[in-house]
C-alpha cells in the first residue's frame, strides 16, 4: 500500500469524532504520525496516534497549547475543531458570539502562527483549515457561525499569500451536509432525509470524502494549490 505521507507528522484538532476522526484516520493510513486534540483529558486517538487535550474556549490554555504545538513542529496542520450555537440575530448572546470566534478563528490563528516558523525552516508544510458552506453562503440564525467561517476563509487567504514562497500551502476545505454521528443524533433519520433532498446528488456527504480531499491537499501531489477554499457539498451551494 502506498503511503504518500510516510515520514510526515500531522496535528488534527478536534480529531476524536466525525470529520476530524476521519481525517486523522486517513492521514495515519497514508503514513503520517498523527496527533489529535480533544477536550477531555485522557481521550482517545484514532489509529494508534497521540492525543493531546485542550479546551479552545480557554484563552490561556489555548496560548499554552500553541507553545506546545510549536515544539511539536508538525509538517501538517489541520484545524478542524469548531463549535456552533444557533440563534436569531436579535437574540445572539455576545458571550456566545465571542466563544465561537475564540474556538473557530482565534485558536486556528494561534496554531497556524505556531507552526509556520518550523515549516519555513524545513522549506515547506501544509495547512488545511476546515471551514464550512456557511462561510461561503449563509442562512438564518447562523450569523455567529458564518462570521467565524468567513473569517477563517479570509485569514487563510492572507496566510497563504505570506507563506507560499516558503513552500507552505494553506487552504480551506468547506464541507456541506455531512453524515456524522452528531448530525444524525440531532436530526434523526427524517431530518437526514430532508437534508439529502436539498442536495443535487440527493445524499449527504461522508466524513471519509472530506478526509480524502484533506489528504490530497496535504500530500505530495498538491504542489500548486494554495489560498483556496474548496467546497465539498454535492453541489448544494450552486443551486
């Protein structure tokens, strides 16, 4: 079996379930030494990888973790951890808004900042920030979440412009409706069917499909794609 990431190290935040777990498993299958984060002390790392706990809602803990990441010095960084709190615009709690920006924007920024010096010193690296279709289009009651994902998109574009000459490629992946355990638990079978009906392909996506794209973007075949937001949604945002 070909392992295009053999000899590489990767950090995947929020890598214990759903999309993050699928990404961690795929990168490990491709030969990378994978470290994942979760919020619980002593959590589980898929594929025999390493596990580090960090609550990105905690500003001080996030700053300390970023220092640890700088020492870890991964070849690949995937910022996947995120939170979402839905509310009508007039009822948005400013504390909730700030929390979403802290986890979805500030934490990824700090981790990107932490890994860039090491990547520069090695002459290259790969960064993928997991965005969302709600950072490309939006929807009622998604103002807080959309604000964070549009921000991640802009941040990634600016970062890519600064580091491309150093061989560091930075991109966003924007998933649409994905069949995760959490989504299925929240929506139930009827809700999942309703989502699928809205997608031109008439199905929701699979975490492994997101992981395959991330693996390609972080692998050796990607030599010229940077500063992009790649939407993977079965065509939903185009209809």
